[in-house]
C-alpha cells in the first residue's frame, strides 16, 4: 500500500500513517512484523515468483501457518493456502 501511495496510485487522507492507524484500529487488524525466520524462509523458496514482496508474504504464511489472501495463482506453487 505504501508503494502504491508513493506512486500516486492510492490516495488516502489525511496522511498515509494516519489512514493505516485508523483502519487497523477500526477493523481490528494486527500488523505482522517481519521476523528473521520469515526472511530465512525466503532463501529456501524457489523462484516461482519474482516479486520479492510476494515471496516474503508466502514465507510468512508458511512459517506462521496462515492463509494468504491473493488472486495470484503463482503463489499456489509455494504450497500456501491461498484464499480468493
């Protein structure tokens, strides 16, 4: 979201930080920090996907045993449980 915002493809107000803080609170969304185990898992993943952010998301889902919400079918190659 931050990248989209910086490219002008996502407009939020009053500021990006305030928007994220408000939305995470009102929707009861917790933020997951990037842990060393997540980064280490990325090293083991094959290059089915070239987007480093998507690879990191796949690694987090595999380590944390989470479902991944994405329309990107390439992520199925990593063995994540993809919803969408």
